[in-house]
């Protein structure tokens, strides 16, 4: 068998692939490829159509918007993923970014390293505490709920949320005050967390209209997908003080570069799509996606299949 794999995965997962198949890192023999394993690399219709022997595409992660699922379905190619492997890691990053932006950690570090510090505890970088504040969850999947548990138990935060796929009864059982729209959710939120897949309905789910509903002291966190938050509108909101601060692990074009307007703002904290980048998460994602791909290639049904 021949498996295409050109992105970093956990060494143990890579070793497993190598024991079962020949690994190729380009599409020079695309018609001979039986499986494709990707993290963020796109798998287009053109690739799927050319890979005449392709049986399965494995996504190393939760979101599979980089895969043309419709083309895979039309051509009878299975798509598998790792929906439970990385939510702890991403949830911990959400809490980290909330804490970092609340205490102006990046600005303080940059001031010290840049030789611009003139006093201890700079008056213009006074932070805010998270205890007892309200966090609004846009999307209430595993990632958001794991973060919510940390925030509730560790910071006694009030949890509110919006998710059309979660019932009011379910939300209540989880101790979450659920709203029927994003617009209703935002005005009382001190922190806003975006944890949704990128779809036609979630693209720009946060844009100018939504940002203007927020408190001026609000902090926005996005670890979902670039495009769920309108970057141009967020830039303007941060620049004019519509909201206090934001942090994002995801961008429309990745990785972000210095010429990106948001990167220039002191009240914006960027990270380069590191949500799932922990040793533990990489192990779980790598071993899971490899197992699922090999299961399909063996003619059996995968546990975590999109198609």
C-alpha cells in the first residue's frame, strides 16, 4: 500500500504507518496512492479525482474543512478524523489565552525584552481578574465544554452559550444559560469564546454587528477556524476600543505574517494554530488517525468516520 503523509505527526504514529505501507511525501505517484493523511494541508477535488486508487482520507484533528468532503462522497472515498483526541489541549489553550489577555502578559514581556520597562507593575498594563465573570460560548462542543468546566471550577465563572445543536434541556443540565442567538448572548459577556467548525452558517459569525453588541471590556478568544471571526472587523473593533482585547490561534491565511494588520495591535495576541500541539494530544491524534485509516484499508468500518 502507498500512503501520502507530508506533515508532522507523532513518531509512534509515523512508525505504525511505515510498518504497514510505503509513505510518500508528494503526489508524483498520485494514481498509486491508497490513503492520504493530513493535518492542515488541503485535499482538493482535483487531488481526489486524480488518485484513482484512493480509499480513505484521514484528518489529523477535529475540523475537516480542508478536505473536499463532497468530492470524496461522490467518488466513494472514506473520510475519517479524530474528534475526541485534542479537545483537552485546545480547552487548556483557551483558558491560557483568556488569562494572558486578562493580565496583559504579552505586553509586559515585550516591554521587558524591548528594554522599555521603567517601573514595576506599569500603571497602563493593569489587568483584570477572571473570577466570577461571565463567559459566552459560541459553540458548545467538547472543546468549549471542557474549557467551561475549567473556568467554572477554577474561576467560578458564569457560563452562557449559543449552539443550535444543543437543546435547552442539555444546556441546563450542564449549568449553562443558553441563548437562541449570538446577538442575545453577547451583551452580558466578559469573555467570548468561539469554538465552531467553519461552515456557510458560521463564517463571520462574529463580525462588526456582533462586536458592537459587546462590552467595551470584553475579551474575545478564537481557537476554532480562521474565517469564523471577520478579521477586518475585529481589527477595527480592537483599534477603536469597541472591545478590550482578543486572542486568536487561527487565521484565514496561515501562518500569520508581520504584515497582517491584527499582528500590529498591542491588544491582540496571536498564536500559530497550536491548539492541539501538546505531546499528549499529538500522540492521541496521530495514533487515532493512523488506526482509522488502516481500519478502512483493511476493509472494516472506522469508528470515527465523516463518510
